[in-house]
C-alpha cells in the first residue's frame, strides 16, 4: 500500500496531504463512486455540468454566442441528448478560423491560471488553445485513476522510451528523474523514472532497459512491436518488467500478442488528446476502453451525425466538461472509434472497443469516398524480401501511392514488381505505386509512426 506524502513535519501516518494532493485525493474518491453508476446516471451528471458550461460559453465566448443563436438552442436550459443533436459539429478548420473568438472573455477566477496548448492533431493541422489549472487537475486525476485501475506499485521504477528533442536522453545513459511525474508525485513518494529517446536503435534500447531494470515501460505501440520482435528473435528477456503501457498510436491484437510472447506481461493502453486529456482508459479486467465521462463527453457518430451503436465505427466528437478558457463543444478530433457494449466489469462508463485510425489514415478513392486501407500481412511482404526494415505508405494523390522503405540491402526490380502486385491486390484499386528508398522514416512532430498517411483525405 502506498502511503500519501504528508505536508506536516512529524506526521507520517495517517498523512496530512498538501493542497494539490488533497484536491486530487478528493477527486479520486468521487471517481471511485461515479464509475459504478448506471449510464443514464452518468449522463445526468454530465448534463448538469454541460448546462453550466453552455451558459458560460454563450455569455463570454463570441464564437458560441453566434453558434447557439443560429442553432436555436437556449444555453440556460436543461441539457438533453436532443440538445446535443441540435448543436453543429465543430470542425478543426472552424476552430482555427475562429481565432481569439473561441476563447472566453471572462474566465472565472477560481479556474486559475491558463496555459497554452498546441497540437498538430490527427489531421496534421495545428490548433492553439488554452487550458486552466482546473483542466490540469482533471488530467492528473485521470493519470492516477489509470495507475490505480492497473494496480501499479508506485514505488517501482518507471521507464519511458518516447520522443524528445534531438540529442536529449540518448543512449547509453538516457535521462533520469526521482519521480514518476507531477500527478503521482503530488500525492506519493514514487520510485524513480528513466527516459530514453525513441529514435535510439533497438539494440541500444535493449541494453538500456537491461541496465535500468524498470518495473514498468511506456512507449509507442509501433516501437514496442519492433522491440518485442527484436527480443523474440534473439531470445532476450526483460525479467524486471511487470507491465507495458502504450500511448499515442492504435494498439492492435498483434501488439498485445507480441508483448506477451516477448516478455510474458500484459499491455495496458489509454487514449488521450492534447485538447482534452484522457478520453478513455483500458478496463482493468478486459481489453476494452472506458470513456472518462467525468472529464469529457465523448460521442461516436456516423457520417450523417447519428450516434453509433455497439459494433459500429464512427467519428469521435469531444466536449471537455471543465475547460472554460477555450471551450470545445462537439469538436471533431479526426479519429475513428468502434463503440462497445456495456462492460462485464460492471462499470457504467461508456465502452470503446478500439480506436481504428485517424482521418489522415484513410485511403481516398476516385468516387469521393474514403476507407481504411487494407495493407496486407507483414509476412506476405517478408516472403518477397526480408531487406525492408521499415516502411510507410503515403497517398500523394487520388491515383498515386508511394511506399517509403528503409532497407538493409538492395531490392531487385523483380521484387519491386511482386510488392507492387501485392499492394494493388490489397488496396483493390489500380493505383500508380512507386517506391522510394530512404535512410529513415520521418516520425510525426510528437514521435508517432504511421504505416499509412493520406495527403488527400481529410
């Protein structure tokens, strides 16, 4: 059992927490109750919060003053699901075009200082907005909820292989800290943390992990897959690891299988955004995700705006419940997710089975439609040649697909033709497929790797 850090000298147990720890512990106590409410009870609480948010934005945010009036929605009235349906979806382009009009002119003093948030997002187009001390508090509470749900020992060592600035946290030493971060560190005296830049080569990552011997490892799914394959092929064990955590990319069944095969431990995932913080956290008992409904209203809708049911895939809309600085009402993230049935764990929090990709990961077809591309099994490509170490497909136009490849040895023209035939068979359309050989595949500004990117869709 982890004992909170006491703020009063001479008092250890029961601890007397400081201000931030007290706020977090109070929120966590409430979250422990609300997770077990029935779905309609959870929505009723959201509706009460939305009514206050809507009243605030209609009074102090010029963009929403116009938007609510045009939709014919009374911002002071009780909020129902029908109210939400009447409000238009907020697109990223609209958010960017709104400029300062999307920000409040009168932030309640009790919400504290603001801080700037900037994200390129799923669509690659930059968004600038503001958060507050209140939104930061809810982010920290969700971090702690995830730790508690997944049963982590906060006294253990946490290692992260993530993106950071060039030349920072490089092997063989990486970088070290004495705390897991501001969320857990505000309440508990945690174990140490270690960081390695994700651009490090796989052998260097393994050597660093064996030296640091962490209890927990957090990284991008694509990096973990490569690392797990590397360890499986070379029979490398990491006996200290108890759990792997993922961020930033879609987790597949193959990712989970490889992690368990390589190290015999579970993979725990979450889904978040810069704009709203935690959106979902993986259930502690099943491989599905629970929406963090106390922090954000998440809707999954089809192309006509209708709410998706269990088993259906749709666009993700978010309404952060506590951001009174830059309110986002029914904001389209650019991500797609599959709605799940109620979870057998008994929590009333809505279920997302999986996130299935981003808007810029959809293949644009000549008829104007878009689909998530089937790229085929990695084994099919390896059967043609094992020289390809890493690759990325880019749709350059409605008729052109380029495959970037990092190779260990030259690929023959015959092998290129076999790959081209396989790609066309998988995509099901006669694209013009070209191959480009590069020294590395560029990551996104936040270090994410994507197998397919469209410069046409979205």
